[in-house]
C-alpha cells in the first residue's frame, strides 16, 4: 500500500517534533511582508527572526506551509512536478543546528522514515561549499559521484532581491538508477526530481546588493509534499497522487469522461483544473477575492483558466462547475489548513459568482465567433485576436470551435496582431520574477481598470490553455 499524502505530512512533522522542533501552523498565503505578493515558501513567516528583527520563541520549529508560486503557472501540467499551489514541509533552525545537523536530519528522515532507497538519492551543493560536500561524503557517506556542485541559480537561495539568503544543498530522487552516474544530469527531468532543499541562511542581501553576514546562522528547508507523494506513490507526476487526483476525477466525471481514456491535451486540462482549483480555494479562504489588481487578479486569472479548461474537457454549459471541484479540495484541506472548511460557503459562493461572470463574457465572444464562422472563410488573425483580447478567448479555444466546423484560423495573423499589441504596451518586455515585489499588481494596473475584458496581452497565463 502506497503512503498517502496525509501520512507523508504526518511523518515529516512527527520526525522533527520528536527531535525537539516546535510545530507551528502554516501562515497565510497573504504575507505580512511588502516585498512579496504571496507566500512562496515556508521561510517567509520567519524572515524577521532570520534578520534578527524579532526575537525567536523557539530554537527550531517545523511547519507545513501552503505556498503559491505564480512564476510556475506555465509549468502546470507541462512539467510533472510544478504547481501554482503546493504544500512545503519545512524544518527551521534559528542559530541552533547548522549544516551538519540539517544534512544529517534530512538523510535520516529520507532513508528511514519514508524510506527512500539511499542509492537513489543524489545531492547538489553550492559550487564552493566544500563544507557541505564533506558532510555528505564523510559524515553521511554519500559517494562522491552522487554529489554534484551547482551554481548560483540552483544552489543559492533567496526569497527576493533583498533579505535573508545563503547557499543551499538539495536532495534529488533518481527514477532511473540503472543509467548509472556516468554523464548524469540533475536537470534531466525524466530521470531526476528535486524534492528537498536545505538552505543555510547566512547573509542578508541589502538593497545595494551586498551580502551582510547574519548574526545567527540559520537553517531553512522546504520539501515539496506533492513531489514526495509522486515518488512514494510511484506516480508519473504530482497530479496523479492522492493529493490532487480526486479533483481531477471529479472534473472528469462532471464532463462524463474517464481520465484514463483522455488524450494528452485533455489530461493537461485536467491537471490545470486540479492545480488551479486548489490555489483558488486557499487564496479565497485567506481573504483574496477576484478583482483586476494585485492578488485579486491572480485569483481571477487562475479561476478563469479553470473555466476554460473545463470547457475544453467538455463540462456541461449553464451550470457552475468550479465549486463542485472545489468541494473536494475543501474536504481534503484540514491537514494543511483547518480554516478552509470554516470558510467553505464563502469560498464556493465567490467561485460561483466569478465563474458565472466569466461565462457571460465567454458566451458573448462565442456568439460573435458563431457569426464569423457563419460568414464562411477562415477566421482572420485580427478577429482571433479581438476574441482573445476582448472576450478572453485563448487562441486554442477559437481553434477548437472553428475546427468543429471545419474552418481554419489564421494563426500567423493572430500572432502578428498579438505582437503589435505587445509593442504598444509599455511593460511587456521586462523579464521579471513574478514572485517578487508587486510585479503582477503593477501589470494588472496597466490592464483595463474597470470591467475585465479579457487577458492583457502581456499576461501570458492563457498562452498554453
Ligand atoms: P524547481 O527547481 O523544481 O523549480 P525550486 O528549486 O524552485 O524547484 P525551492 O525554491 O528550492 O524549489 O523550493 C523547495 C521545494 O519546494 C522544492 O525542492 C520542491 O520540492 C518544492 N517546490 C518548489 N516549487 C514547487 C512547485 N512549483 N510545485 C510543487 N513543489 C514545488
Ligand atoms: Mg522553481
Ligand atoms: Mg531547483
Ligand atoms: Mg530548489
């Protein structure tokens, strides 16, 4: 019998509690921190302690933290391991144990409590962190060939441009040990999955970019619950674990389909529905409501994407379906956040209202598309773009409806229209980490401020619908 997600969570917490860690609740998805829009990691609630701005109440603690990472939205259903909403299990030390303690705990937990085959665990260390390398090799006994030195992108962690940061060491699981160490690449997603990150919080990065040593050396870790479930349940991706699959099954049954019969594209739609529904439920429960700015805009985008994917999957028109899927997420929520159940009525009502509002816009767009199709000939790029820009129709939906009638869509023309609009827009070209600052809030402000009239051209969330 495979280990359930709930059991993985329980074992992680119990392990650290039995080693003197205080268990603390997840903090809200809306952080008490102006530098980030949403809670992206377990460390956020402890930032003032790391920085020495607040006195610690415990030497070390453990949590399961609900997280939302909008920068992973385009990976949802595309990679096997990324969500917008996920749970991060963590253990934290505030000047108590450091590298050796954290590495030994992690190894013991992973090889005895879960337990993973030690030979399938690979680790990465920051390129010049010889100390961690030695601990893995000499203290824990991981052979050198399974310890990989990596650069700043992967092995130096920070929650934003300023604030606490430090080198990290990560644990990966090998799905294909038969390939051996020769030429192995930890970035090969088919072979490896990163599941546990141990960050050695050692510096504060100041606004000018300097690294100041922190008063106390701290540890901040994060283990992805859904990724552990994928590994321990032997599933091909996070979505088919017991943490998310019940939502997908619900969506499928509403559409009168079976997941096992679906093609890749419909399966991807299911994954987005499962993922985004969880995100929306927890965000609304934490007080975020759909709107056109900031966090509210994120909820709106996520929910609207669920609606579109539902249409692709074939859920019946004229009935709200997102609250039905959401009920499953609410039912499963207490282990992560006991407040969601208390907020159930408010969450479901908000979702129903937003879904209905969006469906009205979609229906108007569909009527226009019907007229275009009836007029004969292909759908022009300009019209496809108008449907996208004004009625929230991703190109794929337009193509789908046109395809049913044997009509072509001028995709190249659509892209040209899109590009023209993009050139007109001011803020489209920056490469910014969307988890930082109020990037999305700023973007949302540059989009129509009143009624929502489709996605702005620079919000590519629906590009892969
Ligand atoms: P990846 O390289 O796979 O994108 P990451 O290095 O960005 O992951 P960390 O910031 O180190 O992730 O977060 C700690 C842990 O949280 C990861 O090891 C992983 O188990 C989990 N995690 C991170 N991002 C996601 C996500 N989008 N969905 C699910 N789990 C995640
Ligand atoms: Mg990532
Ligand atoms: Mg990584
Ligand atoms: Mg990482």
